[in-house]
C-alpha cells in the first residue's frame, strides 16, 4: 500500500471513529432515561428500551475498539485468558438483551481447559457483538425454542469458543456470502438475519486484529459461529 493510500485509510478510520463516538451519546441518554423511568412507572417496556439502548451502545463501543485495534495493531497485548471466564462475562452482558427477545442463553463448557492466548477485552467484545447479532436474528429463523449456547470445546486445531443455535441457517455459506455483501447490501446475512448483522462483522474485525478468524462451527448437532484459540503453553516456545 502506497503512502497516499495509507494516509487515506487512516483518515477514513479517523472519521469513522469520530462518527462512532458521536453516536454513543444519544444511546447513552436513552438508556439513562429508560432506567430512570423504571422507578416512576411499572411499564416493562422501559426495561426493554434500556436493554436495547445498552446493546446498541456496546455495539458502538466494540466497533470503535475494532477500528482502533486494526489501525494500531501494535497496541494489542496478548495474555493468558480463561475462555470459560470470558464466556461467563459475555453471558452476563447479554442476559438482559436476550430476555427482550425471549431468548435463553446457556453456558456450555465441554471440559477443563487451561488459559489461551488472546486479548481478554477484545475477545469478550467480539463474543458480545456476535451474541447480540444472533439474539436479534434467532426469533426470525427458528420457530421452536429460542435458545443459544455460549460454548467452548476442544478440537484438533485448538480451543473453540463461540455461540451456537439449533438451526441449520447458521452455515459457512451464509457467513461467506455475508462477508461478500457486507459493503453493498443492507441485509448481507440474508439467510440468517433480517437486520444488517453488524455485530457479526464487528466480531470478525476484532478477531482479525488478533490474527484470529471467525468461522462456522458445528458441535453436538448445534450450529454456530466461533473462533479457534491456541493454548497459552505456546508462549513458552517464544525465546
């Protein structure tokens, strides 16, 4: 990439950051007003409004994080991270938003694993963004029980961590097509979500900044989107 192209890219990133920071304020105000209104009225809609605003605020925050990490990859610090702890914290952040859509979130840890190599803040941000996108999508693609699993298990390639549902509409084909359509379609994940599915692409961007990849995963007849993490013992190989 030439110098001029690099400068143009940095200017674009800078503009996106400025716009994203500006968008945070109205979502924050909505969330606070809805929270305050709950003490004055019994209408459950205020709780849903607060949850939705908080979810939108998290998405913007995670988008900003992804931009910054990709703009300044040298700032990413890798550390020993507990996947089960990250999944638990992800579940806590998503719980209220999931209830808004009548989606239940189960935490499934298939075995005992040691720490993996990742950036904890970035990994959690990616999973929260991914989870919110699938929570929004699930009611329109699954007529049965609305359940998601935040799960981790071991594979021959490493430790898999992701979010799964009992629906075949989550697939590698859908994800691949979505990436191709992301910049030209308002509904790139056409077989999966009636929305833009922005959380999926934010998650993918954050993971890429850590040299990780978001991909399709199948486990125990559940279908999901996940990433493969490497056990931290590999840090011992670095002189």
